[in-house]
C-alpha cells in the first residue's frame, strides 16, 4: 500500500471527490426513481464529467503552485483543458447522448461536492504534531 506524501495533490482532493461521487450517485438514483433511466444516465454522465474536471483542475493547480520559473505553459494547459471540457459537453449534447438539464444537474454535483467535502477534515501530514 502506498502512502500519500504531503506534496501529493490527492491529499486534499479525496474528500471532495468522494462527496461529489456520492452526491452524483444520489442525484442519479433520485432522477431514475422520479423520471426515467435516461435521466439517471444523463445525471451520472454529468457527474463523471464533473469529477474528471475536478481531478484535472486539482492536478493543474497543484502543478502550477509547485513549479518554479515560467508559468506561461500552465495557462496554455488550462486553456486546452477548458477547450476539451467544452468539446466533450458539446459532443454529448449535439449527438443526443445526454439530456441537457439532467446532465447539468449531474455536473452540479461538483460545486456541492466541493462544499460538502470541506466538512470532513483532512489527515495531518506525517510527522506533524
């Protein structure tokens, strides 16, 4: 079993990812129960896109803050990340893979997961008193 180092970007992101996934699952189950399976799938896909975006954003911020020297390439990486996210969302909607409103409900699990993820305190770094 590997142990996370204090500089590991996953340290602060795990509670947020768990909260986002749990909220997305609850929303998808509720959408499936209240409406239909297509609504549940759209919410689940929205949650998956939101979680992937959260992971990419966490890695981007961690890399930006830990690097020394020129920070110009991170601006380009952020622009590419946002462009890819936009292209994925447009593709999912244009090809009617998802319904728009349930997809946005699923994507809304990310800000709710960020808020709820802050209620659980992180583990202190090794060697901290």
